[in-house]
């Protein structure tokens, strides 16, 4: 018997659905065969590939960056969109949602070049830890998903991230941690411009969000960046529903997977009430829409490495 | 002796510069080594990979589509931005430039889904011919460039198109003709939105240009779509100067190539006076900026296949 390509996935309906789907689309003689260049997979990031609780890693990054900025320019503390963040006013922060967070990220980094940002992000990612789990954010990635990414690539898939998170923060670790290169990362992004600084051409981030890559914007950015309809999509919230329905309404075989965080012991248990990125409609309608529900508790034999 | 990887390139300074650059960045023991994932090449399309004269292929596409639209809705003929196109008023069309053309393309296809557009583009590309050269546009691609793309890929480069042309028209032939998949095509793009039509999710083009991918916007879109600074850039007009300077001001080795259309016998001879996409500053400053000038007449042994 061949080696199990997904050892951290427990035997069951979900694992079988994944193995069966990959077998069907890669069988050159089968009715569901998809040529390799069209085997596009799109993964959400926060809560799908890495842990997003107690709060999004990007929140801790933005807060630290903002504190440093306010130290230099104290008058910013009272201004929109910074105030609730400076005051760590969690109800207000949640109210502003993921978009509000991305707006803070954009505002904090206005004037920073993408090269400067990359260095800042790498430094932070190298040391920043999850306050609840006590481990680095980059180590709190889901082992079953790393196996799935490898398995898909071994079967001719090209795997993309399509995230509501900031595109350049994700690019700071996706290649090392997931094996996903920068050009296969789609995310929220700021307005940018090009300028010559002396004889050096640089790309400068502006203090304005250009694309908040969530919900209906996800399939739009897939069309812009990828130019093909994915045949496999993996998400964990209502923010992924549009790209799931987009994938599922393609011509050929397709698979949409939805991770349900129902494991308070090994990770967190949450869905509708996680205000910043709730899972509600996608959970209720999964059956109607043909979405395959993945239970962290039931379907994953391991969650994190080590 | 190994087989010449660039048989349609004549021996000389330019060919040597290309071979030498690729040898340097792929030599693991050398000072200029670049790991394969960072070997990003960006090619302009119109006039760099395929022939853009007497007029941009996209002009003929837009004109045909517009004529069909005006037949159905005659009142559009007098409206902005259609009037000069309906009247084939070439001086006015040139005045409006490449952006004007892209605005017509956007306006004509407002309400079309990307899937519908792909079918329309494929049908047109399959039959449309260059009125002067009498061959299909897709057959008027430059053989030396096809060899260069293959040579770069064989040496671990990932080749992208970064074009002022409409992204979805290019995606209609780039994979078959250049071996460049849709996700490696960057171009001008319309605003898009996602909607459910019955139980089918579609991406709809809106009648508005979102990004005109020319000049300073090219490096901006490279940062957005690719997320790495290219180490090799190939262009043919001032529209490519910003991305050339961006590539040339990276940390390591880099090469920027500029094709000069100086071959009235085999193709066309033009530069400053081609109003729709002139070559002027890049030509004058090539030496100062470290750009390698490529002469179609001198450096290419063949231009087109057949
Ligand atoms: Ca998520
Ligand atoms: Ca050009």
C-alpha cells in the first residue's frame, strides 16, 4: 500500500472526499480529468492555514507598529482610525471589523516602501508570539493543511492564498512556511505608487486601503490575479463563501472545504460569534451549496507541529 | 559544443549580454547567483512579444466589437469615448492614446462576464489578421522572443507579461502562444464585480477602466501581482522605462532590454513618432540608465516564423 499522503487527517468522509477528488481530476482517462495548469487551489489564510485566535496575528502586528508610531507622533492617538487601537478598546475594534484593522495597517505604513515593509514584517514574524498559546504565530500553522498543500502540489495543483489579510505581511512568511511564493499570494492591499529615490526605483505604500479582499472581493481578485476559476477552495468563514460558490459553479469537478473550529481543547471553538470574521451563513447553507464541512475536532488527528 | 539556445539571435554584444547574465545568475558558486524562485522576468507585450503595427491588435478588436454594439444601439455612435472610433478618426484616436483605447475596450464590454469575454476573445484571436502583413496577429509573434522565453524557463526563470494591453485579451492567447499561464499575465484591467446568476457565480466586467498598466503603474502592478522585483525586464517603449529602472535598482544582478524597431524591411521602423506608445526618453537615456538596446535589424536573424 502506498504511503498515506495525509497522515494528520483522520479516515472518514472528508478525507475520502479529498482523496477521491484529487484522484478524479488527475485521472487522464476519467470524465473529471482537469489538465494540470487548470488545477488551481485557493486557500484562505487566517483560521484556515494558521491560527487566528484569540485575535488575528495582524492585530498584534498593527498594534505594535501603531504604539511605536504614536510614541513619535502622540497627536495621532486620538485620530481615526487609530483611537480604539491605541486604547485597546476591543468592543470598538471588533465593531470596526477586519476592514477597520486593515485600515489601521494601511495608515500606519503610509510612506513605507515595500522593501522596508518586508524587512519590518520579517523581523516581527521571526519573534512575535501568540499571547494565549505562547508560541510564534508562524509556528501555529495547521499541520494537516501543510500536508494538503504538499499533496495537491504533488498532484500538479498550483496553490494560492486568497486572504483578507494584508498581502505583504503574508508574503513575509508564506514561501518559507507554506511553500507558496509571493506571486501566489492574493490579499488586501494598500494604494501604491512608484518613485525614484535618487537612482533607486521604489514602490511606496500609501495610507489608504485599495482592496479589502473579503467576501465578494475574493472572487474578483481571483479573476484579476489568477485569471482562472479555482477547482478547489478552502476557507473557514462567511468571508470565503463567495469564492466557494465561484469555484463550485465552474464547468468541471470542484471541491469547496470549510473548516469548522470546534476544538476548544487543541485550539479554539468559535463560529457565529467571532465578530471580526464570523462563520454563519456558510455553516448553515453548506449542505445546500455543496460545501464539504471539515471538523477540526473530528477530522484532524493533529493540529499543530511539535 | 552545446546547442545554441538562441539560434534566431545573431552573435554580438546583445546576445552575449543575455547569455552572460543567465550564466551568472544561475551559477551557484558565483557572486551573482540568484535562487530560482527569485528569477523573475517581466516582458512587455505589444511591440515586445508581438507586432503592434500598423496599429495595436487591440484596436482592431475593439473596433470590431464596437461596430457590432453600435449596430444594436446606434445612439452610442456619437458618445464619448466611442465617437472617434466609430468614425475611424485616426488623429483623434492617436490623441487619446493607449488609455483611450483601453477605455473603449472597457466601455464596450461592460456587463460581459469574464467567461463570456474569454470565448469572444478566443474566437477573434483565432481568425483576426494584421491588415498590412496579412497574417493572424497570433502568428506575428517574434521568434527570437519565443526562444528567449524558453531559454529563461529552462534556466529556472518564471516569465510574466506586464502589458498596457487588456489583461483578459492577452490571457486569451498567452498560454498557447508564449507558454505563459493566465496567472503570469499582468495588464490593464476593468473594474469587476461578483454576482450569482441563478446558482452560478460569475465575474462581471464593468464599463470602467480600473488600472491602466503603463509607465509608473507597471512597477506598481508588479509589486501587487508578483511581489518581487524582476531581475530581467524586456520592453520597447517609454511605457516600460519605470519597470526597467525598478528592475535595475534591485540589490543583485539585473538586465533590462529595450527592443528598437529599426527594421522597415522585415517589420516596421518607428520610435519617437509612434504617438500611441512612443519610444523617446528610454532610447536617449538607455546608456545612462544601463539599459541594453536591442536592434531588430542587427540582433535578430529571424523576426517571424514561416
Ligand atoms: Ca479566515
Ligand atoms: Ca510596448
